[in-house]
C-alpha cells in the first residue's frame, strides 16, 4: 500500500481566450491515508465506486484528469449544499461556478476537498502572450557549441 501523496499538474485551456490556460496543481492523499480515514468513518460524499477508483489511482500513482474533475465536482457540490459560503459562491457565479471562480473562492471549501482526498488544489493563470517563447524553441545554441569553451 502506497504511503506517499500523489501530485498532478495540468492545464485547462480557456476556449474563449486562445493562448491562456488555468494551470491546476493537485496533491492527493496517499492510498494508505485515504484507506485508513475511510475505514474509520463512512465517507459522506464519495460513492463506493469513487472510493474504489481513488484507491486504485493512488496505488498506481496516476489519477486521470476526468476523475480529478469528478472529485472536485463532488466536493464543491457538497460545499454549496452544506455551507452558506458555498451556496453564496454558487449564486454569485450565476450558478455557473467554474475553475475561474474556484481560483478566487475562499478556503471554506477545503474540508470538502479533503473529504474527497484532495489535500491541496492550486490554480494559476498562464498566458502564451506574456512572452516570446514557443514550446518548440531550441534551448541550446548550436552556433555557440562550435566556439571554444569558456
């Protein structure tokens, strides 16, 4: 049984604004910690199937993005259903609470994310238009390689 948390980082493209993305970083509970916590008390938010999928993902050290999305939806739905802050955040977002809204939400959702195995969740916005650096830009100057070393 694995005892180390898993980290996952990926980009969510902003379709309405080409060249920008939300960079999302997760730290997820270890298989051992998740199993121990859920053995002590029933998980109020995750179905048995989701718990089994979490354990299998944690054991493999790989979480699919779609499953992470489902964990976040489960946690934030519980947050909106069970707290004034969550209900207000959903209402303030015109019932269209998305990754941008989550990036500025208060931390009252943290216990709900934790119940779903998400130890931390960070969101930052990145833009390809902030600089002149393409993904395929060669990072070693071949012409300089032909000169004498310093």
